[in-house]
C-alpha cells in the first residue's frame, strides 16, 4: 500500500482487527421486549441520524473541494479525497433504508448511481472509445464543450450549474449510465479513471487538472466548476432526505401510514433486499463471475471494500437498534432484535449470528484491501485467495438473508419478495 493510501486509511479510523461484539450493541440499546411502534421510531431516528451525518461529512467535503480549487496541490487534492472517503462511511450505512422505503429508493439515484460513463463528464483514455450504440452522451465531455449537440438537440453548458447537472445531464435520455451527479461523479473528478484493470493502483488524476495557472488536460476552470456544482448538489440532495426523516417528514410519516405490520415489512424488505440481490448479487457476485474491475462500487478510488463493509454495519444498526454517529455519540432505542427475540428467541439468535458472520467476512475484505490488494484485484481471474475472500462475504450475506426470511415468518408478517439478481438466481443468464 502506498503512503498516500495509508494516510487516508488512518484518517478514516478503519478497524484493523477484532470482531464486532453485537452483544455490546444490544446492551447499549435494550435487551427488553419492544413494541412495534417503538421499533419503528428507533428505525426512523437512526435514518435521520445517518443522513444528518452524511450531510455533515458532505459539508466537510465541500470545504476541502473549495480549498483544492483555490490552491491546487497534491496536498489539497489528498485532503479532498480523504474527505470523500470519510463521507462514504455514514452514507453507506443508510443504504439499508432503500427498497423498503419508496421515498428513499426514488431519491437514491441522484446521489449514489453507478456505474457511470465517464466520457459524459470529462476526458478519458483513448481506449474508452467515442461512440456507444446505447448512449448518445457516452463521450460528449461536458467539461470540454460549453455548447453540445446531442441527437439533434442543442444543450447550453456554458455555465456548469447544479440545475444543468440534475435537470439536463443526469440520466439523460433515460440512460442509467449517464450519471452526472452524486458521490461517484465527484469521485471520478477527484481520482480520474482507474486505468489499472485488475492490476494495483486507483485513479491518478493530477492536482494540476484544477490549476488554471498550470493547467493539465485543458479546461481546468470548468473542471473546478463541475466539481463544485456536483458537491453543492450533493449537499442539497442530502438536506432533502434529512428533512424527509425528521419529525413530520414524508419518509417518517410513510413508515407508519399503513400500520405497524407494514412498517416492519418495510424494515425487513430493506434488510433482505440489500443483503441478497443488491450487495451479495449485483455488487459482489456479478463482478466475481465476470472478473470485471468495472463491476466495483467505488471503482475510481478503490474504496469498494469499505462501501461493502459499511453496508453490513448499516444492517447491524437497524437490527440492533443502535447507531454510532460521526461525533462518537449513539442513537439507540427499542430494536427489531428485541421484538424478534420476544416472538422467537432462536430466530433472533440466528439472525444475530448471521450478521456477525457477514461483519467478520466484511472485515476480512477490508483487511485484505489494506494489507495485500484492492477489491478489483481480488475479483481478478486466477486470484484464488482474493476470489475466496470475496466469495466468503457473498455466502455469509446469502445465509443471512435466509435468517431474515425466517424473521419475517416469526413476526407473523406476510411473505416478502426480496430483490434478486441473475448472478445468484440464474448465473448462466449473466453470460448471455
């Protein structure tokens, strides 16, 4: 691991060893029987806190982006990258609120959509190509072109503003790869393309790409303008979701609008769908089947191991009813685990054990990334040990999902159809 990456990891305070003691989280929250209404309130409180922390860290990111633009240097670029990595920690813990909450799922694409076609935003390597049959915006390079004509349509991109990014470019022509906003657009601008394939190394954009006095790769003023606009837009979007989970907010109100049982179904739908189809399937198994470095979540920064790990931490937060905020304080209350323990102690214990195994497997992933190789190298063809480390987490998540299904039955709720993935349910379709 190079010195720069080590410094960033140290600033993040990543865990370096030992297993999470889920029992201690239960003690911090409550081990007593819980009422469904109280469990739903805890769930909403943790959502609000997680999104508030995401907003707090996004403001810190903005300050470092502003410093980079004002005085471009390798030092200010590294500070901005470190702030982006830190901002991912609370956000990834909130992804458990997707799938079961329509308001979150409809909103999420603005801030965390991936993968993206980089040529929409900025310069790319020659082998990226210039055209795509599926995407007319594939290589329009907004930063280099203030006036665009795409499919006969003129687009005025003279000023790169949040409204241009969100209203015109993001998912333009309803193509999901046209990701113009959110964490990953910012990530690309801070790191640049990762051109290493399954070899070592992340993106390596120079700080001079933002230096108007000594500009590399052209259009440094517009690149800075895009980066600031995307960061400002991220803050605006996070403010919206914080409000939605606040007292009287739309997401909090929707949680209980159809009754307590439906509220619990929302919680378990988010848990099961993230655990199975999204994380184990689309984010992990698919890339492992294809051995494709493009199928990693935080691909420019080589931060995918952390994104997967903190998804698991988010699931643990919801089940145990406790969340540790970025300032070290805790939000806790009556938990899903306590409710489940009252209904069927054996299933509750099984679910906790499953979460522990997923956590431990995720920690192994983090430690391998810190000490040996990045996630895109782990999924490379022929990397037996790396593949096995990824596969162990996938298998733990799949097994955990079965426990979530048993929890649904134990709570006497209607069966839930969790999000699936061809990579798990029909692997041969992946290669067709």
